[in-house]
């Protein structure tokens, strides 16, 4: 996707991208067309020379009006929020909804008993964006919960403004505990005793302070302290969801949350294994210049075991592949850094040496299986962790190898991998791990 004439670099996460079923994936909103169709949007669109029309992303009124017309034009939804409430971007939120649909359609878990899909939106906000999109796109039913009077009032207004889907969405007050109790529940107590759900989803408060929330000068999406801030930030809030999921277990097929900081993934995944989940899945949502991450887990035993079997390799454990047709904005240094991040994202030890253009990697068997299975991880593929969440090193069982990046000619790089200890019991996994790296780099850097 392009914005302001520049391509957005794809993430280093394997398989991360705009969801291909998201209608905005290769078709960004046409501001000129929308301005001609909706006079209320036209004042916010700037036309200059031969460049594409644009809006001022730092203008809250502009971003809110864009959301309104996109929901009306593309989804047939009537929508509004009062000043200051968090204004969602429709393309990015659509990515999350489509990922949920991918999870439900996958064969990771055994098939459900059928019937209508039922979801639970934690902190639906005044905008109620996820229930509205899920109901209009897929006919899902939803419970949308929140704690503030403004959010509950306007979420209900947005539901009732769309009578064709209003019967599918219930707005629920989650202020269930006495005010003097600071331990506000997220799911436990809000979910009724007889209820079961196919999934829950959440756009958690990303920040620890309201000052931190205002550090991005390039956009203005509004947001109140209740929507954007909590003690401990998103890590603490998602930890609450994990704790509640450990109580509710299989009453939800999938528990999910969006994250604003990739750095929080590793610790949260460690917490998930500690509470006994059977499956973890992650993804990245890329839309324009914005990246968010998705985390999903389940307590339902997976339909099949996902393991990469050991494969014999030659005594000369050297592998290589070519990256050809590299996009112009990328350099060998970008590829090298992406190699490091690829392995770090799976919990492996990864050390970059910029002078030799190499990355040394040490990965456990669990981490190798996580890498080769992309973002599907079952109960047999768990990262070993200490009580504090840090990695437990088991050198005798580790796979140790080096990745080198060589410039061949403009637009072409040679990537070499060399196994450091050919007698390692994990040596059979090396070619599979290297193949996963090849797939990730070609997806990100090549035309």
C-alpha cells in the first residue's frame, strides 16, 4: 500500500500483512470519490497538484468523518461518536475482524457444534466498531461490554441506529463490582453463568499514562483516559484477560486481544503457557503506516498435533537461497535486521554483527517448532520459561547456526546459513527453520 508516495515496509513477522479478505488491503479509501459522494466529508479533503487527495490526520473531526462515511459507504452502517471518544480506523479494525474469521474457519481446533457465531467485545467503547463490523460482515452475534456511561450510551445508540443488525448486538455494563474494589473484572462475572462464546476480542488500553498516549503527533483519533490508559498499560490489561480465561477455560473457543507493542508478546505468551493453554496464535495487522499485533489462545485441545519432524541433513550443513527483485527502499542492512527480529520474535537468542553482516542464533527445540509452524503453536511446542518469564537455556539441546547476508548485485542478495554443531540432536530441524526464514524474507522484501 502507498501513502504520500511512499511504500509501507512490511513487518518482519512471518506471514504478517493486511488481511487479503479486508476490502482495503489493496484498495485504500478513495478520498476524491468519497468527497464527491458525501458533501460533509469534502471540507476535510485537500487536493494539491497531481498528488493524491489527502486529509489532515491530526484533525480529529477529519478522522471521525472519514470513519463515518466509510462505515456508511462500504458497510451500510449509520454511526457517530461524541467529541473526544476514541475514533477507530475502519481498515485496521477490519483486519482484526477478518483474522477472527480466519481463526474460526481454521482447522486448528475441532469443529464446533454449529449454530450462529457468538463473540464478546471487551471494552466496546462508544464506537462499538467490532460488533458493528462483525454483525454486518458475517452475521455474528455480539456482547459488547464497557464501564463508562458515555460508552454504554453511545454504543447502544450506534446499535439502534442500524435496525438490520440491532437484534444481533447486546451492550452490557461491566461495572459489576462495588466501586471501592479496584480489581475490575474483565470477563469473570460479566459473562453469565450459562453463556458460551466462540471468541472474545479486545482493543485494550495501550498506555500507562495519558501523557504517553499523546506522544504521536501524526494522528488524532481522540480517546478518553478510560479508553486508552490503565495501570500497567496493555500488558497488565491483557494479563487480566489471561487470568479470567484461566477461570472460564473452554467457555470461549478463542480468547484474543490486539496489542500495540510487539515487545509485550513474549511475556504474555509465557504467561499463557503457565496457565495451561493448548494453542497460541499470533499475527501482525499492517494497514498504511500503522502496525498492531494480534494474540489468540485456547484451552481446547487442538484437532491435530503440529510438530516439525526431524529431518536428516548432510554432514556439510550449509544452506543458501537468493533474494531477487528486492524492493528499492530496502538494503542489505534492512534484511540483516529482519533476520535478527525473525528469530527473536520466536524467543530464540539472536545476535547481530553488523561488521560481518551475520546473525548468530541459538534456538531450543520448542523455539524451532514455533518458527517452523509460523504462528500455530500447540501444547507440545511450548517455550520453557523461568518463573519470571525469561528463557530457560538448555545448551545441550539447542540448535546453533549462523546466517550471513551477501550483496550480489543491485536488487539481489545471497543468504547463507551454516549449522555450528552438526552433531546436535536438533540438526534435522535446521533445513526446516532455514526454509521458514526464506519464506518470510521473500514475502517481505521481494516484489
